C-alpha cells in the first residue's frame, strides 16, 4: 500500500505553489476515510492549513459557501446562513483568516491576498461580469476538485453560458428575499441567476468536456491517497467551453429537448 499522504500535505501533492489562487471544490468523505484507514485522526483544518501554507501571503484560497434558500424567498443572513456545499466551506467560515463574499446564493469563503477584491464585489447576477466567476477567468484561478464529478461541482460553466448571452436552454431569473448584511442591517433585495428552462428538460452533464480540457492543457488528473483530483485552470477553459456552446450546441455541457 502506498504511504499515506496527510491532509496537511495535500497542497504539496497537488503541486500548489506560492502566490497561487486556488478554488477548492470537494467531497471530504474519501479524505476522511483515508485518514481513518491510516489510523490518523482526521481534522479538515489540517487540509486548510496546508493550503494556506503552500500559497503563502501572496496567494488566495477560496471555498464555495453556496446557499440556495434565497431562491425560495428565505432570508439570507450574511453571518449565519449556512454553507450548503460541504464541510470545508463550513470549516473555513469559522476561521478568522476567511471572509465571506456578499452574494446570497453564490458566496465564497476567501483568505489571502485577493480577499478584499472578492469581498468588495456587489454583483446582482450570480454569474455576471462583475462576479467572482469573472475574477476566476481573469486570474486563471486553479480549481481543485476532490472526488466530485463536474456535473455536481463545475459551477463556472454557467458563467461562460452567461457571457455567451441568450442560450436556447437557460434564462436569467430574478429572486427576491430579505437580506441581513455584515452589520446586521436588514433590507429586501433582488438578485438574479441563470436557470434552466424546465419545459425543455435541461440536464447538466459537463463531464464529457473533460477530454477537451485535457487536450487543451487546462486540466490535469491527480491521485492523492484514494482521492480522484481534477486540477483545472479556469481561465484556460473559457474558450473550450465557449466553443462547445457555439459550435456544438452545448452538447458536452448539457442536454435538452430539441438539441
């Protein structure tokens, strides 16, 4: 059996370097299973500490802290609405190094050099040109995806769809609910999100585009303990995804009636 790689060394195993901007999407189940099998008491903060150490003071570490309750008209509380996208995002929100971005649906926990840039954004559209997803493109952010298929983790694809404009299978929908800001002030607010046209049975697929990512040199596949890891350079994927939307009727990123 290969030697166990501790959680604190995952960043090193993924070749994360000083100054990198890293966005981590994950299922932590295999990580924790591997630690238990190695008879090591798992602590997700070790993973976060290792990432922060690897990127150094010039790097930035980002976790998704999405919460879709706002879409149901449920109040968003900046300080208290929970992360619905995994244990690492939840852990990050408890740490003093991290600050949450403002959007009530697609927020992020951010630590490091670009924290102020991301946390000052006040985008209304989830995937708009003034959103963190545009920052991910412009900075060619590294997306580390641990043990999750793209279909369930690669939210960035919707940013590319919005930048394309009016697709035949999605539309921009506005949502309204109460919002409690960082200072505790409450107000009614409106935010928007690109959503599926349900009447044509839109289903995300996304994973078929992996071969194109690898061929274009914007994705690597890694193995860390038993974890399957995708290391994706988001800015470099933009043209690959856009080509599928324009030239292939989005067949590698989704399916829908009439396609």
